[in-house]
């Protein structure tokens, strides 16, 4: 009886924490969005960052495409390293396998029209969803501050592109593009270049770190197994 009384309380506390985190995250993201879409605040941030970024990666407005690529590289690294260390990859893998087994089980239950099994699995679905969300929340918490940093860089790029003393630049796929008006589908070319670089770098850094980290752990487990076998 004690467990049945305790479980709803734990579930309610977890739901309250999730809702609080969602509200905080939404406020942070809305504030960041307001910063980007409001020209006055965006220009103020951009002018402030100009003092540090123009001499370092701005190159005095001489190589705008290289500046955009370097910004994407920096943001990709800034995002991928903390995300890797704050993600429980083992737990995530176990949860993915559990969800796969759960989906197979509930499909089989519906196919067999086993209502008792369906009800039991549906009662488990909420807890599994909460565990999955909790894992995502633990990963996203430290990234909120880092996301604000990326928004500042993004706002600076708006100011950087707007302050270029010329409009036409050379991109890898076209050597004569008006950087202020050219679009790739609905996205300006320079934004597309920035996000593409960020995604590629973030994926590559994560894969390299995962390979090094898991290789080290596997070698450690192998040494421990050999040590136990020889004892």
C-alpha cells in the first residue's frame, strides 16, 4: 500500500519539475528570439561583440565567408563538447532498446487483441515517457546557458553581414553572390552556410569524442576482464 501511495507523489513531483524546466527554457528561448529579431538590441549586442570578434575572426571584413564558417565551427564545438559530457549515452542506449521492445510488445498485443496486456503496457507508457523526458531535461539544463552564447554569436553575424562595405562575395558554389539578398530556398545564403557548418562540425566532434571515449572504456573493461581471469 505504501508503494502505491508513493508512486503518484513521485510522478507528480517529476511532472512539476518538467513543467518548471519547460517554462524556464521557453522564457530563455523567447528572450533570445527577441534579441535576434529586434534590430536595436541585436545591433547593440553586435557592436559590443565587434570589439573582440572583428580583430579575431572578422579579418577586418576582408573574408566574410571564412568568418561565417569559423563562427559555425566555434559554435559547433561549443555546443557538442558540453552536450556530450552531459548526456548519459549508456542510459540513452538502454532507453532506446527498451522503447523498441515496448513498441514491438504493444503492436503484438494489439494484433492479438489482448486488452489486459494493452492496458498494462499503456500504464507503463507514461513512466517510460517521463524517464525519457527526464534524460533529455538533464542534458538540456546545462546547455541553456550555452544556447544563449550561440544566440549572441548569431546576433553578431547579422551585424557583421550588415556592416560589410560591399555586397558581392564568393561562395564555394557561386563566385558572385549578393550576400545581403541571395537566398537558399527561404534562408539567406550566409545563414545556410553558418548552420551547415555548425551541424557538420557538431556531428563530427560528437562522433570523434564518442569513438575515443567508448574505445577507452572498452579497453579498460578488457584489461579488467584479463586481470580477473589471471587472478
